């Protein structure tokens, strides 16, 4: 069943929609409808932790779309997604920044920054991630906002 869901999700991402016949009616499942079921749902990104070192832009984008202010009251999701967010930043930072730059209007970037400013796990090496962000060769607004959020998080740990 889990494998089937992975293929369905992949099909949605690739094609934008798919059709199903149920009792003679054609049902159109669009990404917008699927998106609603993936918000605050870590089962929508099961392979991310296993392949954290080589994530595609699409995988990072799919992960970021699950994050949002609606998830604030979901402690289990918030903890797990925070852990994955910082791992993505540590191992895929350049691609992470590119995805945010491309899709900033489609994700809740301010919520992502809030998560960065308030890491749940004290074991995250914020200094290391901050240095990685500073090495990115761009002067984009995304880089600047990430830098500021990391500074805030580092100051809170002191």
C-alpha cells in the first residue's frame, strides 16, 4: 500500500493531475486537492530522510509545501519536520535556497524562518549551517533572511 501511495504521489508531481474511474465517473485529482492532504503530513515525504544527501529540487519543494502555520499545534510533525529541515539545510543548502527563491510564493517561507529561529533540537549545529549560508555566492533576499533567522536562533542558544 505504501509503495502504491509513493507512485500516486510521484504521478501527481510529474503530471499535475491524474484521473480515476469510479462507478463510471471520472474523478480529477489535482495537486491542489492533494496538497491539502499533505499539509502537516510527514507521510508525504517518506524517502527524504533516507536520501538526505542527494535530494532533488522537487523533493525539497514537496517537503517545504507540507510546512505551515497550520502545523503549529502538531507537536510530532513539528519536531520531525524541524529535524528534516535542518538536515536539508546542512546537506542540500544551495538547492534549498534555489527552491525557496523559485517557489517563495507557493510555500510559507515566514513559517520556515520561524522554525529556523526556534529549533526544537539543541543538537543542531547552527554555527555550521550559518557558515554554509554565508558561503553561498548570492546576495538574494532569501539568503539574507536565512542568515538573520540563524543569527536569532544562535542568540537564543547562548
